[in-house]
C-alpha cells in the first residue's frame, strides 16, 4: 500500500467531519478529540518529512550540472 499527501489530506478532512458530528458528546467526543490530536501530530511529522524531501529536490535541481552532488537515498522522492 502506498500513501500519498493526497491520502493524508483526505484523512484529515475525514477526521474533521468526525469532530463536527454534533451527536458526539461526553466520552465519545473526548476520544475523538484525542484521536484527532494523534492524527494531527503524525500528519505534522509526515508534512515535515515531505518538506525535507522537497528541499533536497530543490537543492539537487539548483546544482544539476554544476557538480556531482548526490542526494542521499533516504531523501530521494
């Protein structure tokens, strides 16, 4: 299974819809809020990681043909 930033966006909007459910109250609302916080924390890390890859690609594009700069395997997108 391959996840994309588009998939992440869909998950975030799904979570927002669950939080917007006016029938959620009490413990169920609290559980959903905790889930939303966990999802948000993980989403932030995924977005931060994607930004590192994007910056590496920008550097690679800027230096293409100027030297033999190689991007580390873990940063290849």
